[in-house]
C-alpha cells in the first residue's frame, strides 16, 4: 500500500495539464497519515463512548476539537467560545400499550409508532378498512366509503396481482416507503379520518431494522416556534394484531381482504366491528449539543466565507458495545482538523487566504442533520456571503466497488448548483491529486439519495454550492466494528489534499463562484 501512494504522489507531481501553485503544494504536504491517525486514535477511542449526540462522550470530542483550534491560533467566535450550542428535545417512548377488543398487546412486539406524537390514550371506536389507502385517477380505495371521524386501517405498500406485479403503474405508483406512508397519511387526513393504522406486511423484518431506534431516545431541534406534530396519528401493527381487528367483521381477515383485492383487481373495504385503544407514553426533556467552530479570517475578501464541515457525533453505545464511528465520521472530523492546521500554518507563514475559512465540526448529524440545520437557521456568518460548503463524511475506507483500487472518492453535489465549483474541483484533482472522481451517487435518480443525507444539504437548500466527499458504505457501517485500526490513513491523505487545493482556489480566486444551476426544492 505504501508503495502505491509513493507512485501516485510521483505521478501527480508531473501532471502539468494545469498550472500548479508551489505555495499550495507546500502546505498541502503538511497533511500526513500519521497526524490523521494520531487524532483519530483519540476521537474514536473507547473513552469517547461513541460520541452520541448530547452525551458526555460527544462533549469530550467537542472539547478536543476546540483545543486544536486554540493550538492553531483561531479566535473564539461564538460569545467568547468555540461552541455554537443548540437545544434538543429528547423524546423517549415508554409505557405504551394497545388494547383490541379487550385483549392487551405490547409495544414493539405487536405494534409501534414513531416519536413526534402527543402522549395519551387514543380511543378508536369506529374502525374502517380502506384497502391500501390509495386514491388515484385509476384506483380509489375510498370510493363509496365515508371515513370522516373514523380510524382508517390500511395495508402497507400498494395492491399487487397474484404474480406480485403492482396494480398501479407509471406515475400512479408511490416512490419509496417513506413517501408511500406520507401519502396514505395525508389522504386519510384530508378525508377527515381521526387516525391511520397501517398493517405492515413485513412487520418482523422491518422491526428488526428499527427496533434500536424505537427503544432509544429521539432527538429533534427544540425550535422556539415549534410545537409537537399536529399530523394525523399513525400506528403500525403486525398481521396478527390486524387479525383481532377483523374478527367481528364481514371482511373475515386481512388475508381474505388481500386475496380479494388481488383476485378482483379492484378496491375492497368496509366497517370493522372492533375497537382499539392505543396508550402512547412519551417522556420529554431538553438536552444541549454543540457545533465547534474554527475561524480563519481572510484578507481583502474576508467578508466572504468558505465552509468546511464534518460531523463529529456518532451513535454512542448499545448495551456494552461501543460504536466508535472511526470512519463515520471520525475520518471526516480529523480531516477537518488537518485542513485547519494546514491553512493555519500557511497564514502564519504570510499566506493568509483572501476569503475567510470556517472549519466547522457539527453534531446531531446521526439524528437528522440537526447541528447543520441549526447553523443554517442561526448562521454565525451570513449565508449570502457563504461561498461554498465542502463536507466530508466517511473517507477512511473502501467499498466493494473499489477494493482493487483505493485511489478514488465519490463526489456528490459538485455540479448541482455551480458549474464553476465542479470545474474547480476537477482542475484541482487533475493538477495535484489524480484520484478517480466517481459521480455515481451524484445522479439525481440514485436511490440512496446521499445528496440529502449529510450536512452539506443544509447549505445546498439555501442555494449555497456544495461538494460532499464520501468513500461509500462498507460492512462496518454503523457497527461496533467501525474502529480506527481499520482506517486507511494513507488513502485519506490525497483526498484531504484535494479538499485543500479546492479550498485554496475558492478562497483566493478573484471572483466568488456563481450559482448558475436552478436550486432543487427543499426537502424537510
């Protein structure tokens, strides 16, 4: 591996397709594998207990990062500190139960719901089954039934034929499970229903994927103007629980109803002669988290700011297992530190950038991009003066596609708002680092939707150009086995240097890059 990178470095020095800046090279070379390793062995150690948002481990990591910014000579910029603190509302689901026709059922085993609902008892005496809960020009589960003032029971997904094909085609098909449930909920609410009960066809499998999150506290931003969700209450039940709801009705059973729909290829609905009481128990409290900001002031264009981000939180502990998060996103966090040190050394040597640079490690990413969302709503530096955000999230490993050649990086978003940013990135790579730039996940149709899943998006939604640097998912993603001994530090160096050279150009060029691509709609 070492030999590979020596060859790569030698080749890049002789790449003269674009003019090189010897000063930029001098300080880019201060980024080393040893320093990346030294930082990560601390950030991703067991002492930090997985850096769960709002935890003591996360706060220890914040203090470590702030200490490095002190070392680099950055001034405190938020009320005399390096911390932009923000309040979080923590909700823990506890003491919930369900009674169907006087039979007691258990939370998670028989039903579940997601946080964000009001605590209390939901007494549902008028249940009505509405097939798949879909209404389109070609198919209407609600035709001939009145659900106003009633609780609606529907199947998850969409109606299928016996062969498994969708009855709905083309634009009538819902895209993705989350959008599917949102559509069902919005429709039921529009028709006057009091709540929505979804029979999940793959209950046990789906539960295995989300059980930890249901049992763990849920965090959301405690915004001054926010209140608990007023959306229609929605519950998910197993097929066995649904059987109890169908017992007294002419519809016989969920399986009978499903076969009827598949055979007739048309809606099948009706009244259920059952009652259900959902008891929702939620404990709420306020906790505090923080972003850590290191600011290097520019010279003649100092009012304009280039932002470099990475999230330093992870998912904490599950039982005795510590989820160290070495790659996710310890790798990005320590890269921000190395970039900050490189630019600091350049400034001390008389090469301060023309524009200011904000090195910001954010928390709450694992809980829904919360820290970067807070910054977007409460920017320390004006968003209209923010040139770009370069976001680093998981660059320390390789995925299956690139196991034979680790000299690559996925770039996401570089051309989604500014063609100039994309060109600058491409030129920096061809001039200095010669990595394979893989744009697979930049495709707007990519089902992973990574463009919306890391902190850069909370800049992009305001029309600020972004690049998301990402090496892909691997077998240790969100596992306790994501440890610092598995990180490929030599691989990280040219990626960090690519980000350095891109930042150097953004911070020193005469004109601020322009936004020349129409921004996409905001996804909340």
